[in-house]
């Protein structure tokens, strides 16, 4: 498990983009509703002594605009002996704008405390190695929250695959009746190819 954790954290950092997938879907004239939106992912290793585990800063943007940021997180990785997996705990900044582009300016992490973040219970991602890839998953319907945007309780389910050269994301959110709120649904996973390795 320690070796798996080391390998996962050796592969994870970097910049990923699904441009090739978006371009191919356009060239192949996929119906608009079946196309994936363009997304760009930055994962940068950090050390925050007030959070258990080994940490990565995540900043994700969309629509070919690095300033159109839709998600900023701290991911903390540690071994979960009960699940026999690597557990990724997600810390959400209460004021994400203050951490914008922190991978370019790590001084922005200075002075932070645990009180600057909140957790969503049940939203941990569990990773297990399977050959030359890691497979991640949320425990079914364990991750839920009330969405102001959609004015409903949403239940997140997600599966992920991390390879040395790519990150595949397949996520959906449904309401209490099982109706799709957002996510890839029948589009298949978002295929994000690693563009730029990212090291401390």
C-alpha cells in the first residue's frame, strides 16, 4: 500500500486536458448534447501541516479559459486499512478566489488553517491499483449535498481511472428520485491527457 501511494502521487501531479476528445467529437459531428465540455486540470503537490496525509492542490477550469475556474480543492491522500485502498479526502476552500493560481504562487498557502476549509462528509474517493492503472470510486450515494444552483439535494457517484499519461473521469449527480442533475450520463468518461508534468 505504501508503494502504491508513492506511485499514485508520482503519477497524479501535472496538467491534464480533454482537448483531443472535444476536437474529435466536433470533427465527427457528435450531437451537441453528446459532446463533452472542454476541461483543464492542474494538480500541484503541496505540504500543509494542518491536514493529515499528503496533499495536492487542484484547480480545474473549462471552455478554453484558464480563468473560468469551476473547482478548487486540496486533495489529501492516505492509506485506509479498512477499505484496503488509498483514501482521497477533499478539502474545499471557503474563499477559493484567494487561492487562484496558487500553483504559480505557493506563498498563497501560507497562513492557512483548517478553519479555511470545509469537508463534505461521505465524499472521499478511494483508489486501488489494478495493473498499470489506479481505479477510483465514491461509495455509492454516500456523497450528497444541497445544491443552491439546482435547488435540490444531489447525490454524487463517480468512477475514475488514473494512468501515467491520463485521467479519466466519469461522474454523475442525481436527485433523490434518481433523475440526472448533471454529469456525463451516457456520454462516457471525460478523457484528460497529461500535457505537463508538475513537480514541487
